[in-house]
C-alpha cells in the first residue's frame, strides 16, 4: 500500500483523526433499510468502506459471496476512498448511516457510548470466532461492551531490498525477534547502505549529503514508528493508567533523538523535506534503490508482493525487548440497522481469511488466535507467493510474542491529544530543536488534563 495513500496509511499511522464534532444525537433509518432488494422482499444491507482499488475489488467480491451463501440478503457496497470521516459524519447526522462500515476507533468509541453501535459482546457465546480473537484487537468501551474488533490486524516491520544489502555486504535483518539488531547495529548497517552519487558513505571524507543516491533506511517520526521503539526501551506513550505521559523520561528522549539523528546527524535516512509531499511508495523506494530499508506496516506487503522486486521482511531493531505494535481500523454495526442478525453474520464473514483474499494477498492479517497458533490455519493465509519465507517468524510469531496495541486505539480523548502531539513531534522531525526541548513541555501539556485514561483492556 502506498505510503502516501490517505485511506489506510493515514488512518493507521495517525489514527485518521478528522473533525468528528457536530454529530446529531439520533438513531434513524439506515441507508440499507430499503425494505426490499433486487430479489423482491429480500433484506438489504449497506457496507461502507475505504481502501485501494485492490481492496475495493476484494470487498465487493466478498459481499457477492456472502449474498450467495445467505439466501434472501443483498448487500450494496459503498466504496468511499476520499473524505471518509466527513462523509460518514454527514450520514450519521442525517440519520442515513449504513448498516456496517469501516470506522476510526475514536469515532467508534464516541458513537458506542451514545448507543449508536451494536454491542457485540452478547454474540460471543454464539460465535466463538468472535470471542477468540487477539486481545488487543477489541474495542471495549465499558464492562461487557464492545463494538467489535479491528477489521483486520496489522503490525510494523522492517522491509528491505535484497539486492541493496547484497551489494553492500550487509546481512539481511533478522527475521526472529530474539535475534533482532540492536539500535547501534541498525545504525551501523544504515551507514553501509547509504551512498552519495560518488559511492561514498556518510562516515567517509568527501561524502556529499546533498547528492545522496541511496539512503540506508526510511524511518520517520510517526507514532507507529516511535511507539514500538518506546516499548522496546521499556516504556510506553503513557503509564498504565493512561493519565501520565512518559515522553519526558530519559528513555523516551533517547528514542526520539535517535530517530531524528538518523536524518540529521548520521544522514542515513531522508528528512520529511527530502521525501517531499508526494513521496513514492515503499515499494517504489525499494525497487528504485532510493532506500535500502524501510520501517513500514504489514499492509505494504500487498504492493511489495506485486511489485516485481526482491524484498525481505525483518523484525524491528531493539533496545531491550524486541517489540512491535498491533493496529487496525475498526468495522462496526449501527444499532439503527433493521437486520441486526444478518449484519452480524456479514461482520463475521467479512474478516474471515477463507472468504476474503486480502489476507492471502498480503494486505491484512487475521484476528483469530488460531491463525497464529495452528499450523494448518497459519497455512490458510501465509502459504502463498505473497508472503516471504521468513514471514512465519517475522510476522506470525512476532505478533504473538512481541507486540502491544497501538496507543491511538486505547487512549481516551485521543482527538484532543493528537492536536497537541502531532505538531510537537513535527518540530523534532525538522531537526532544529533537540528532542528533550520538545518532549518535556509536551508531556506537561498532556499531563495537564489531556490524558484522561484508557478504555478497558477487556470486557470483564
């Protein structure tokens, strides 16, 4: 998936926090409640979603397959690739919301608390595949109340160009968490992989930082990059209560400064200005050898697998314990639907790896635990040409043993937090202000009332 594609990339990295104010407090007729479908007397649902062209095709095919299995039900796809939150807000405000839809987690929590989304917890006994998902993928808003899970799972990984590493004499990044590169080893290898137009490395005399042909790594200061590094350093964005920021700690300051130093001190990673507003996708950057390694999400595997290039997948560099994060947008059912049972069945159908090829093609990772623990179920979605040989350890095992949920999906008041957090981190990314000078006042602001705790980790 392109690094500049709004729908999934922006949603996953920054939480997709659009202006969500002004929602009318109502639960009216859904778009899908037409009373009948094309078959006369059938129950019609509407499914609203975002994504790439490939995702549009896969979801549309999945909906057709559901109609074939579920006699008497028709489903209309509502593909919305741009201005998604704005359009969904407008539908909610006018009582014309769809039956099911993709949804950013902050909006989901708010609508659930207003009683506008179906609580799926009562369905756990009836549907074990809903009850036995990875713990971090659920969106609990209260005891015994969840509006569901992520549409699919994702993790952050280290992707690389095999030819670039081979030419530089650099061993491929480890695919097993226990063997993850230390941060220092990661930086040393990035030096070896960075070349100016004359073939010189940043630590060689005559290196020209204005004419870099190949960067060793691309790693910005987005939250999906710095959170796993914070976790590896032994802390998180906030403490366990979600009411005290950890960004002013020596550990956090070190992590942020280290990432900034990749760009401005070591000169082994492109700055935001060097990438530009229309930066090429991860696939293009690796294929053209503009960069040798990229820290990016699992979702980029779809494009990599179709990009006709030799690539590999490794675990992220570590400080102490090797860590990544799990993340993903939600799918929710509006309580205004007139066909709740059918909507729940479609909900379960839409994220089933045996029904949707977005798992086998590399965009999505499954939600149920068995797809990470049972060899036969693991093969269902990974035994194919899209998933590299090292995926079993770098993807499956890494998720099960070395991951924690993305903080944007668990913190209360994240919209307000994001408005303060994002511009502050952008200052660090500009390279002119030390991380400590930004993080200490930022933590004070967050601790001044913006951090309001976390949503429940489970339903008990």
